[in-house]
């Protein structure tokens, strides 16, 4: 078992090495819009999971996730060699590439929040002109105090 701090440092180093290699050394056009977001290394330092996102060419186009996955799979051996040379660990970890779902999840959460805000605005507009269905003050009021001492004719 390795130290968890060492595993975090190695993961950070792996993500930097892979991102730099994709940016400067790998000439695959499918990887042009790939961004490395995170890396995790197992406690025994034998396996590394590298998370990535793919941006579209412009705002209207969908990113090519399948092409990016195929490009990363093809470049896995070269990237592992770069990681081995750049880290200097005894055993170079195997690399697994996983598409990062955080940006999609964040986008979905923003859409849900926008719908909630719209629903709140609709309720506020209805409430603005609303009138109570019953009495103005529906709560019971305390009875006025009745004086028990009444004058008697003795």
C-alpha cells in the first residue's frame, strides 16, 4: 500500500504528462478538442484512471466522443510510455480513459435550477393578486373577558 498523498501526487503528475503529450506530441486530429480534467491512481499505484472531456468545434456542434475515445485508445501505449518516462516510478501504471460527466451534470443542474426559478416566478405572479379564500384572519381570536360580578338585588 502506498501513501495516499503519494498516490494523489502521482495522479496529478500523470494528468499533466498526458495533457501535455496530447497537446504537443500526439498528432491525432480526433484528440484536438480533448481536455484532461482529472486522474485517479489506485492505492497500489498500478492502475490510473484518466478523466477527459471533449469540446465541440463550435457552440452548435456536438463533440465527437466516440472519435476521442478511439483516439485515446490508440494512443494509450505511447501515453503510457510518456508517463513511465516522466514519473520515474518502478511500475508504470496502466491507463484507463473515462469520459468525464461533470460538465454534463453541471449543465443539467443549471437547466433544473432555471426551471425552478421560472416556477417560483410563476407562483409569485399568482400570489401577487391572490385573495384569501375564507376570512381575512382565519385564526381564532381570544374571547373578550366577561365580568363575573354582576349587581344582584338582595
